[in-house]
């Protein structure tokens, strides 16, 4: 009984710290407005991220999740890596570091995927959690990697290496219906759950569960300009804008994998 009580107490403390991080005044209003689509507290709780963890955020972009992860991990003595191509993928993190060195300065930036043996990497077996939000479709499409039409298998291999045994890989991405033509994964921005599971399991991960936290049944995943037709991108601009705003952001899978012990 005492052990269970201690576990519940720790979970309660984690929840309080996560609530505080989501509500942090350092988050921008623009990013906060997307919480209704991205459900950050429920998503990070589903992945089991603790404030004492060593976390790798893969391709953080402008730092939407970084704004939450940085204060959350700081509250518990955790560590945060931002892993992306160093020549173009960490501009958002650099901007955050410059704006608030005390909060974002400790974030370590590393290359990912690292195709050069001399690249700066996350040390093997050092991470408790690896997170990537809306990125697997980019690797499948060969995004910004000349000569590499699909480097998703290599990306999963490298994420597996980063994690400690028992560590968690959390993935959120735009969901392509299973009955859709698989070729659409190469151009639409959507990807099938079965494809993500195949890639993860081929790298050695064990599937640990799925959540519908980020589902959107209004998204039919068949838009003229792919997923970018919907907000926040709205590639068609004013054309049918109200329609796409009423649909909201994409239907997303939320998947949890574990590196076996």
C-alpha cells in the first residue's frame, strides 16, 4: 500500500507540473490558441513524460511543444534535446534560446537524422522519451534530403538507438485512412497507422498503445493540397477558408511505442 500511495503522489505531482507548464506565461498566444486541436496535456500524459526525464524532441520546428517541455523538464531536473538537421531545422530553437536564455538555453541541439559519422548525436541509450509530432510523413516523403526519397526507416533506427531499454517513443501524425492508396503517403502529408507501426516494429520497437486524443472525424484526408489545405497552413488562402476553419486541424494518430528491456 505505501508503494502505491507513493506512486499516486508522484503521478499527482507530475500532473500538476504539466498543468503549470501548459499554462506557462512564456508560451505565445498564437501557440496557446492551438491547444484545442493539439491537446498537449493529455498527449504528454499519455506518453508518460515525467519532469525528471531526458527527452528528445525530434524536429521541433518553431518550438510549439518546446514551449511546454522546457519549463516542465526544468521543474523536475530533466533534460531536453532538440534533434533536427542543424543546417535548417533548429532555427526555431535558436530563436527561443535568444529570447529566453534562462529557460531555453539548456536545450542541447543535435543533428537528426544523422547521415554523417561525425555528426553530433544524442548518445545511444541515454533518453527516457523520444517525441515527434507530425514528422514521420516528412521522412516518408524524403523531405529536404536530396537523393533520399524515403529515409523513414533510418530515422526510426536512430530513434531506437537513442532510447534506454524500456524507453518510450511517442508519435503524433496526420492519419491517412487504411483503405486509401498508399502512394498518397508520398505527397499528401498524411500517413497510415499501419505504415508507422511497420516502421517502428521493424526498428525493434514494441507497440504499447494508441489514443484518440487528437482525432478529428471532420477530416476526410482528401483535400486539394493535402493536409496543408487545412489550418494552420491554409494553402488555398481565402478560397473556402471558412469551410476549412470549421473542419479544424487534421485527424491525427497518437501512438506509443516502447524499446524492449
